[in-house]
């Protein structure tokens, strides 16, 4: 749901997460972070392309939508403070809100516990390219390394899998 939480899409009403602040968006075990301050990480910098210091932003806290990734202009439209997520494609484009380093915080369950509670599923250990439509929440991602789960046990590797779904679902 990362791109759908960029304030530019929210301000344009082009995201399924518009007008959802404070609502439950995920399981209570899910907390989603966007952090532009992680040393040497790909999406990190001291300031964004608008001169705003980057920060660690809690987007979803225990399943509840708490914040967006905010650039200056979208922040003005939404009455929100910038979060250091303003980025421009090149000098010829105006900055818009973009993800930095967006990730889900580790939970309390071990991998063994999660697999053990899964009757039938796919353990997607490594994901590849994909896309998300912020307006609908629809996504697809290639599973680079995946394993079939049956009866609470990893059965074996899976080849050619794709994750397809909807972030809001």
C-alpha cells in the first residue's frame, strides 16, 4: 500500500486510502514505516528535494492508518506537515511525495510459528518487480524465491509465482 499512502495521490483523491486516516487498514500485528534517515539506505538522505529534513514516519500503527508521506504542496492541501518525502523525477518536474524506505516492522511471531499456523499458503521469501495502482489498491509482484506451505510445514520451492491482490483487502 506504499504508493497509495503518498500525500500527492491522497490530495488528488486518487488513492483508496484518501479519507481513511484513523481507520483500521490492516491486522493489529502490522505497523508500516517510511524512513528516510536509515544510514546508507537507498532511499535515505538528510533532506528531501524541497529542503525538508527526512524523518521516520509511522504510516500504519498496529493496523490503524496514522500518517501519509507528505510533500510541501500536498501538505498544504491536506493541512498536514511535510515528512521529508518530497522528490522530483528531474529538474523539469515539480516535487511530489514519494516513498523513501518503506517497510513493515518485525512482529513478535517467529517464522516457525507463522508457518506452523498456516494450513495452506505461500511463503514469499524474496519479491521482485511489480506494480501497484494507488487508485484501486490492486497490486502484483513477482516471487523470486517462494515455498509452498501445507499443513503448517514448508513443502518445497515454487517457481514462477506471482502475488496478485488488493492492498485494502
